[in-house]
C-alpha cells in the first residue's frame, strides 16, 4: 500500500483497472459497452504496432494486412473446420507471424520510407487477392461480399449475445499485450530494439543482429495484431476484405500509437482513448453525410502532434503533471523546514 | 494475338510516359532532400480536381491547364516546404526524417478524406474536345489524348533533366543532394534549394494532373493508387534518378497493360508488386542506379 502511495502513477493504474473491471456491472447499455470494446481493440492494435513501429522504429503502414490475415484465418477455421476461435486466434497469430517473416526478409533490406512503402504495397496486394477470389486454397471466402460467420453460441464458440463478454475478453487481451510490451522493454531484446531505432549502423557495428532483431519484433507485432483481427471477426460476426485489409485501418493504427507517444508503453493507450471516442461520436452523429470526416480528423491531429509535440501526447501530459506536482509540492517543503 | 499485344505495348508506353511525370517529382524530392513525400498522390488528386473544374466550369483547354496547375502546384509545394516541411527536416538532422514521413502521411490522409467530403465518392470524367478521338495507324488504334499527354509528359521530363544537369540552380541541387555540408560551404543557400526542389516537384505533379485528367477519371481514391505506382517507379528507376524514373514509368505502364490484357487488372497489380519485391531483393539501387549504398 505504501508503494502505491509513493507512486501516484501506479495507484492511478490500479484504480483505473478496478473501475474498468467493475464498469460493465454498472452500465449495461450495449452502445456504451460496444464503444469501450472498440477503444480497447484499437488500443490493443496500436500497442501491437508499437512493438515494431515504436520500439524498433520501423514505421509499418500495412498492419491491416495482419488484421485481415488474422480475421480470415479465424473465420475460415471457425466456419469450415468447426474450430474454436480460442484455438483459431492462436492459429491466426502464427499464420500472420509466418507471413511477417516472409515479408520482412526482403523488406528489411530497406530503411525508413521504403520499408513503409513495401508494407503498404503488400497490404494492397492482399486486399486485391481476397477481393477477387471467392475461394482461396479451396476454401470459400466470399470475395468482396465477405464472410458471415455461422451462429453457434457459447463460450467455446466465442459468440455471445451480450457484448459484455467481449468487453472482458478484449480487456484481457489488451492487458496481455501491455504485459508483453513491458517485458520486451525491460529485456535484452528491448535494448537491442532501442539501439536499432536510434542508430541502426552503430547497433550493427556493436554486434547487434539487426535483421534478426527486426524480424523478431515484426513477428511478435504481427502475432498480436492478427489475434486482434481474429477477435474483431468474432466481435462483428462478419468480415470483408475492404474493411479488414483497408489502408485506412493501417493509418488509424499507426496514428493512434504515434499521437499517444510512439515507443512508450502507455502511448498507444492514451492515443486510442483520446481519438477513438472522437471517431465514434463523429461517425454516430454525422455518419452517412460526412463519411470521411473521422479520417480527416485523424490526419489533422497527426500533423498537429508531429509538429508541436513530436514525442506525443503522453509526454506532454506527463510534463504538465510534473509541473503541477512541483507547484503543489513547494509549499509542503516549506512547512517541513519550519 | 500478336496484334493484341503490340496494341498493349503501345498503350502501355503512352500511359507509362505520364506515370513517369507523376513519379519524377517524388524522385526529385528524395534525391535532393532524402525525404519521401507521402502526400504526393493526395496532392496529385487535388490538382486533378482543380483541372477538372478548370476544364468543366471555366472551359479552358485541358492542355493549357498544364501551365495553370503547374504554376499553382509550384506555389503549393514551395509554401509547404518553406512553412512546414523545412522546420521538420532541420529538427532531425542526421537520422532518416521519420517525422516528415508521419507528417506527410497525415497530410495525405486528411486531403483524401476532405476530398471525399467535398467532391463526393464518385469518379468524375472531364469532357474535352479530344475525348474519344483516336488515330488509326495500320491495324493499331492510338488514343489522341494519350498520345498528346505522352508527348507533353516526355518533353517536360526531359526539360527537367536538362535543368538539373545543365543550369547553375540545377547543379546546386545536385550538390546539395550529394553532400549538404560541403554544398553549404560552397555558398549554396540550402533552404532556398529545398523550397525550389519541392516547388518543382509539385509543378510536375500539377502538369501530370492535367495530362491525366484528359483520359483518366478522378476520384478520391486516385491519390493512394498513384502514390503506390509512383513509389514502384521510383524504386525501379533508382531513387533520385530522373532518367531512371522515365524508364521505370514506361516499364510499369507496359507491365500494367500487358498483364491487364493477358489476365486482368488484379493480376497486373500483383505482378507489379512481385517485380517491386524482386528489385528490392536483387538490385535495391534500381535499374539504372549505381551500387553505392
């Protein structure tokens, strides 16, 4: 308890988590629960992206490709092989992870923008393939019309009428990815990744296996992103190539992480909890009339943040808090002196 | 059969010339400033809408519009560089300018979304006096709009090439791209050169927008599509090389038409991507590039 008092950040975290766990018990409105689920899911994706984009500094703009692969793997396993999504999610992660290695080996030959470009191009190709073929490897995927999942219901099938079940599953996965990110940051791997981000050539000359480390980061990142994709498929019960392999989705995932604070543990969470609700409100209020508005806001916010606070929102918020604490702290010290 | 593929070759070459003009601006930016402008396609889209309305509402000849859009986009590029990008570049000197990447991708996203709101989601096709007319050369049909566009595109790319190689300003640009510090020591004003390079890059975008609009419908998804193609062309031709860009554009145009004729559009996109990956794997410096990096 004393530790918690001494570290207000940690106390705040524990309180927030408790509040989030109790929240569905108090509020049962499906729309609110649904919104929270989406905030968690985007936070989860942004955190997964952060492992590659933030910690390693490899700006991927093709993470929708992993979302799509994950969603389709889970959906196909579920509808054609009667495989429980709990296993499907793991399979999704592995498929996307393997794909990320195949992509990574040629694409990591490039630095910076050209790596980013290759990820965009790849996602584009996946979208075309899924859009134009109604069967892939002999399995029906429904081309541009997408797939509707059959209803089986229950915990094993991960199909619930009450959205609150998804709330807890997604929250749990978000905690998991945060834990993994934290572990990576504290591990040897994390320091290697940070070295690569700061100066790749210097890291290589000190004996860091640059390609190996980048591939590891990409594998982990793709693995978790795809699990989120599988969850998304179960959450919506319907997927189509234009929504899961969308360039817009890749941009959103990246913007959330960068705006919050790329390369920090909490940045993606901050970004998602600030921006996803804005997107939800804009979509629900203006929706059909101004289809592109939410995305325009994302673009503009990204520009403003990069220009005025290159380290992201989190850094700025922390600096404000520090100033606040200094102001509050001063009179207390005076009292002690007397 | 042979006739069909020769027709595809002709169409591909004509289209490729225009693609090259779209991509050359991107290549120039990379060559001089080491930055990749992610808003390139979105700016092209805006210029295409501008031309569309100049042609439809004001009734100006579509090829004369080149001059207007070229000038307007030069100003846009110059100002963007002067007031936004330059500060970002200066802020991070040695590293790959990641912030510029993020900033321009934000700009591109915003522009694309705004275009959807303002102009709507449907594709607009400009009607020009040349639309639908074609020349018959033996068994082959050559679209008049594509032929005129091709000629203007190639001429303007060549003009740019000689500008960079032969004039004082152009050589100052090359010098800055080779070594910023030494160039500054030689008395070259870096900021001016950068603004000029971005201005010229966008002027080429403006010109190619007018050329494209004569045969290509504009919609808000054009931006992402052409960003993608331009990047492939720049990688094919070698980053920063103008002649490489011209060659890359022709290659991309021909591949697109060839595989489009043989299979379908989806296949041609996949083939382009495979080519892109193969080039990255085996000759990252591009077709004409020298092995340096």
